[in-house]
C-alpha cells in the first residue's frame, strides 16, 4: 500500500537550481512509486520581483546582486550547466543571457493548476527560459509554452491580458515568505517537512521514504 504525499514545490522560472531540483524530485518520486503516491503543486516565488520587463544581462545582474566577478559568474554557470546535464536538462546560459520578470508566468501557472496541466507548463517554461533563451515574461512566449503544455492558447492569452490571478499570486508569495521561505527551490512535504535546494534524486528519495515510513 502506498502513502499519499502532498508536495509543495516553491520555485521561480528564473531559478536554474529549481530545474535541477525538480528533475531530482521527479526522479526520486519515480523510484519511490512502491511507497508513495505524491502530488506536486507548484507555488510562486519571485527571485527578482522588481525586474523590469526587458530584463537584465545575467552577468550584470549577478555582479550587482552578489558581487560576483565575470570569472566567478562564468564558473557558476558552468557548474549549473553541468549539474543540469546530469539530470537530462539542457541549460544554454551564456554571458549574453538575460534574467526576466516572471510574475505573469506565475499567473499562468496558477491557471494551469486549475486546468490540470501545471507540471507540463512548468517544464515548458523552464525550457523556454533556459534552453531556448526566450523571455518568460513575454506573453507570446507564455502562450507558446501553454500550447506546448497541452493548454488552450487563446484561453492562456485571455488570462494574461486580463490580469487574472495577480492578487492570488501576490498573496501566495507573501504566504510562503511569512513561513520563512527566502530561497528556492523549497520543497515542502505534507506541510511540515522542508527540503531546500537543488538536491540530487538520492537525497529526495531518502527523505520521501523516511516520511512515508513514519506514516
């Protein structure tokens, strides 16, 4: 008999470690099918809520935010790219890549949750941003991602144009921050167990099996 498990995956489309963590979590859940029956719900978190619509060069942004030199930034991109490759994801970041505003992407993900295609949209958005280098704040890019995820493009465009789910996303972001989440990915299991960071599948699996065994 499997144990039901609720998983809140708090993350941002602009976060490369969130891709790595999601792939690791999904792999762990696949391995743990004998023990758990899990549902992942993606929760909004903006790393850069004040990012302007046109975005910012990645090197410039990292230098301003963390004080990293160009060499340090390049080394970090390589490490992330290598880790992503290990979990089967193509991370095509370069020194010319940009970081964009992701608020509208989170609005669309909220809609996709209700439509039953949230996971598919999350993956499509990660691919658009990190593999294809597209702007996940651009409505055309978001509609394309929605269609790739099996959602209706016209309905997605209507959601984006209307401003729907803006208040809900803001409130949910504040909720998770009020619970102490200030970095992502943050994986919250059954509302009480926190796993932080882009962990390997082995780490996720060990925790998942332990929680399942505890009942």
